[in-house]
C-alpha cells in the first residue's frame, strides 16, 4: 500500500466564515504539491488540517488508507516547517534537531550521529552549538528543515517557508528544498502565495481562491491552460479584453472591432472575456506586414512605458483606453526597438487567446 | 544521500503505539480546579461580606448603611478617605511625572542610580514611611523637637498624605517611566522644529501623549491609598479613614455587621478606581508598544541643574526615611538617648526572630505557589483559550480591586468555622496574599505568553512531543524569566503586606510586617524599627541571591 494522502471534500469554517470549502485532492507518495493562492484563500488552513493543528469541520483526510481527521499531530509524524522558523530559542541547534528524537526516547548514543547526518544534509554542522538567535534567517530555516526531517516524516508540510527571507536567499533555498525532496523522495506539500515559487518547485499546483480549488495541474498546464480568469490573472500575467459574442462563428466584438478566436466560445452568455499572455502578443514592423496573419487581430496603439525585466523587455501599450502588456526577448527588442510615444501595431494571434465566460470579476 | 528512509528499522518513528495524554484531559480539570479555587477564595468570601452588611433580624435591611451615614464620626471616614486619597494622588503623580521626565527625557548624570533609589520604598511595609515621619517630625522628632524645638503635630491627615506620597511614589514612577520612555520623542523634536518653545512643547505634545499613562498611574495610586491601612493606622492619630474604621469596628468593637458595611462602602471607590486604572493602562499599552528610543540631545545646563536638584532631593528624602528607620533600630531610645545598642534586635517585647521566620516561610511558599498559579492561569487564558477563558481571566484580575482589609474580613466569615483546617495556620495567610496580588502575576504571565509564538508549541507537537514535554522543554524555559520575577513579586508583597492579613493571623502565625504594627502600637518604637530593618534586609538579600543564582541564565535567555 503506498502512503498516499487523500483529502476528501474537506471543509473548515470558523464561525460563519468558510475558510476551506469541499477540497478534494490526492497527493501521491513522493509527490511535490504546492498550494498556491492569495492571502486568505484557505491554503494555510488546509495545510494546518493536514498537520493536525486544526480539525476539519466536514470531510475526511486519509493517509496510508486510514482516516486521520482526529489523529493528534504527534502520531501523524508529518514534518512541519513554519514561516517564522519556530526554532526553540532556548536550545542550541543540536538540541533543536534532536528534539523529535528525544520525544521518541531514542538512545542517547544514536541521537548525535543522526543529528549530525541531518546537519550535514543542510550543510550547517559547524553551527551545532550555536543558538538560533546567532544565525541568519536563511540558516535558521535550514535548521528548521533539518529538525523537521530528523524524525523521518512521511510527509513534509511547509507553510510559506521562504516568505520572511531576502530575495537572493529565497531563490537559493528554493533549490535546496527541491534537492532535498528529490534526494529523500519525501512527499512535500508547500504553501505559497508566490507563483514563481510554485511554478519552479511543484510537480503539481493546486490554485485556491476563497476556500475553493480553482485548478489543479502541472506548472505547464496551469500556465498554458488556466481554467478560469482568476487563475489566468493570478498565475503569470495576462491581458484581459472584455468582449461581446458576435453572430459570426469564431469572432468576438472588442469595442467597435471584431477579433478572431481559435478556441470555442462558452456555450452561453453575451459577454466573453479574452485573456492573452504578454509573451503571446507580437509586435509588427508595420501594420501592413501581415505575412499570412489574421488581419482582424491587428491593433494599433502608443507605447507608454518600456521596462527591462532582466531577460525580457516589457512594453505597456495603450490601445484605445486599455493598457496592453507585451513581453519581448532582448533579441526581439534589439531587432525592433520601441520608445515611449512610438506608434506600434500589435498582433494578437487567434490561438493565443484564453476564453472565459462573462466579464471579469 | 545516505539518509535511507525508515532506517534504523526498529525505531518507532510514527509513535503509533505511544500513549499520549489527551490535552483536554489535563486542560479541563485544570480549568475546573482554577475556577473552583477562585470561587471558593474570592467570590464566596466577598459575597459573605456583602451579605453581612445587609443582614437584619427580619431578612435584608439597609439599617447598617443608615446607621453609618447618620453617625457623624463614622460617616466622616468616607470623606476623609476621599480627601486623603485624592490629595496623595495629585501630589504623588505630579512628583513622579517630573521625576520620570528627568529620567527619560533629560541627560542629567546618575539616572540609573536615581532610578534604583526611587524604587526603594517598594521593599518596605506601608507603615515604615509613617514610622520614619514620626521619628523625624513627631512629638519627640529629631528635626521638630531636637533641632527646631518646635511643637508640631504630625499626626492627622497631613501625616497620612506625606507617608502615602513616599509609599506610592515608586508605583507611579514605574508606570510613568514606561510611558515616557516609550512615547516618541521625535514628536517633541518636530514641535520644537516648528518653533514651539520647550515649555509649550511640554504642555501641548509631551503631556497629552502621556495622558493615558498619567490617568492609569492616578487611579492606581488612588486605589493604593484608599485601601492602605498601615500608614493611616500609625500616623493618622484620631483621623480615621475607611480602612482604619473597618479595623476599629471589627477588632475594637467586635461589630462585624458595621465592619462589613464600611467594607462595602470602601469597595465602591476602590473597585471603581481599579476599573478605570485597568481601562487606561490598556489604552496606554496599546499606544506605546514597540517604539524605538531615539537619541536624546543634551539637556540645557539650567534645566539639567533644576532636574538634577529635584531628583536628588527626592532620593535624599527617600534615603532619609530608610536611614532614620535603620538608625532608630540601633540606638537606645529615639528622642532621648542616642547611645548605640543592639538591644532592639533581642526582641524582648516580641518573639522577633520567630516572627521573621514565619514571614519568610509564608513569603517563599507564596512566591512559588503564586508564580505557578499565575503562570497556569496565564497559560490557559492566553494559549488554550477554552470556552470560559474570558470569565476565568476576569475572576483572576478582580481581586486586585478588593481592599486587603475587606479580603481579610471576608476570609473570617468564609473560613472561621469548624472543619476548615487551614484557618489559623500559615496557609490562610499564604492564600490571602496570593489572591490579593494575583492580578499582577496573571497579567505579567499573559504578557509573557503573548511573546511565545504559537508556532513554537505547534513545532513541538508536530515533532512528537506530548503536552508535558512541550511545557517542560519549551514553554516553561521560555517563561522562566517571567516566572522568577513573578515569584519575587509575590515574595515581596507577602513580606510587606499588612492589610490582607491583619484579621487572619494567629499568635503563632504573626508576620514580621504585622509585628511592626503591633510593636509600634505597644510603644516599642525601637523594636518596630529593628523589625522593619530586618524585613528590608531580607527582601534585598533574596533579590540579590536570585540575581546571583539565575542572573546569568536569565540574561542569556533574553539575549538568545
């Protein structure tokens, strides 16, 4: 029997507030799952229910084929890593990592080698005798990881573990966590509001909003085929166009003009919301330079700002009253530079659209 | 990597077979126990007092209250209490405010020493000030009779007020010091940079921003003075206030009904002042939490001289009180024969060393039990928050409002009956002291628990530690500093309190502070001074001992 973790219509309410609403999910053994969503979406509450810090109001949580709703946290042996590190300030690094081993009344002679093994794993053995306050935030979180892994947990739960750290250390520790997960083959559930973190870490991402699961899937699926305008907006960046359905097949009205859309439109509703990623928008040399493109989908506008985002250059182009973001690679930008005030022509490929019912929000 | 899963195989990583104590099985009985204790030792006794005050031969009657207000001598005690308390409050808070301002906002030298000296009156019973005043300004007073040859009568309301100012000064200073050191001085600088004069800045910025602290200190002092028994008893002469009137009615005239009536009347302003003090201190702390203390500019020379002179004068007076008491304990007969002697320390008029030993026992037990109990209540209220936690909190904080005299009287009614085995033993005194001072212990405990993040406890349980291990290895070590200061607080108050125990002692459970009162009453001023000196010495010695034993560890904890 594999040690899968199953959430079956799990809900949690605090008074009249539904923090988590009927979430169902299977986490396979060894899988890396991210709960992603804005603050207050219920992702942390869901994680805390898995840890046993909160009890579900309805639904079941199963692990290894057993319902664990009412199992106390001690008996779950799930490691937990906190945003605040939660190292015991009154103990040395060694005693912190040994804490779970001592709780298991493991023979003294076997504790030290195990602690050292874990400290080696996070590369901080030389800090054995230090106190947490003497370490940097990143080092503290690595000790917290070692402490959570020391008791050989079957699942490691991480609650925004990198949110309190500087950007550089965040990226470094992100790769460390991924490495640990690969090496140990341990199941991890990782809560974050940072889409970049989720996209780079997870085998599977669970996007949550207002207590409900909006979409579940691999990073590529979530990014390429967001199932709702919320996901399209929250994961990555999207331009939104509020359109109306047109009588003609495959066309929608955007203001006073028609756009061709490759995807099928929703079954009903007059309003249609189109989303397109900034990198899917093309910048044309001239409005006439079509080369087999759909002539309806060319929009003209004026460049407002040009922002360098590292490998990518982002233009903000005013089209009518809408601001459209366009991402160009450095090479594309070099070939066709643009400055604020320039008139440009944008091409929105029909197959680049994501289509959602109704107006947004 | 060598970290193969499940190795070593025989370790029960999952803890599946370990039996854990369900937290609820500890929490609910503990809470029920605490509730029961608070009902038995607070609610029930206080209700007894109220009931006695309205009990008549034919059921409930207000006859006692009618008698109180129609009897001119007794009725005057209420107005006297209000007058003495009001005047003492205004004087104490004004002096303490200037002192706190000098300590926090000026750069006069020796601020650390001044601060320590100003807090000295905390370690003495509330009648030592009055005793010293009599030595200095009484009929045979050193200053009045010997130096000036004047015939001044210090007994009466002015004597009470002066003693109370000395007694209450450190209490007001603690609150105002915290307030003024936390209020943002950048506001003052902003006001000055806009062209306001120093004086104008003081009145329009500094004072308003400290207003909750001033209100909080004022109501605390009012409560302290109106409930104080020691000073008015010693120096009041025939100027009777409510607290001394309770004593007259109960001990002098055996009139328990009238004693209860006066008690209820005393409780009204005392409880009111406490509630207001509590309200303002909450607003004050909401205002001052976690602000940085910016750099102070050097104070102008003239201002520095004035503040320095004021502060050293105040400290000199405080030292004079102590020096007088200590000197009086080592000379033959104050006012007549100033030959040095150790005679008073033989305690011929009282069994002094035995009394001191009883006090020490009561205070050590009270310190430890009080600290444990308040930590437990704080833990339940702040960390566990079960249903009813709010009620528990109120129960624990309310006794601070109850005057010690009233609590003592209430305990007579509640526990002076057959079958109550602890009545007449030191335990009734221990309990009375803990209950009387519980609020501050609990509030300090809650403040400490608030600082311990919830995630530490969760980290502990997710690592497999049970409730007891979590408490022993994580929560208690992180509360140790708070625990020790709480224990010292209960120890100190138990050593110096008079009002809560005056009705409760038996011949063999007389405490040192009570003994001072009784010796003074019996005209044994020298021995009273000797006993006061011993009390102060014991408290200072215990403080020093704790500092030496735990100091380093305690500081490491705060730093680490």
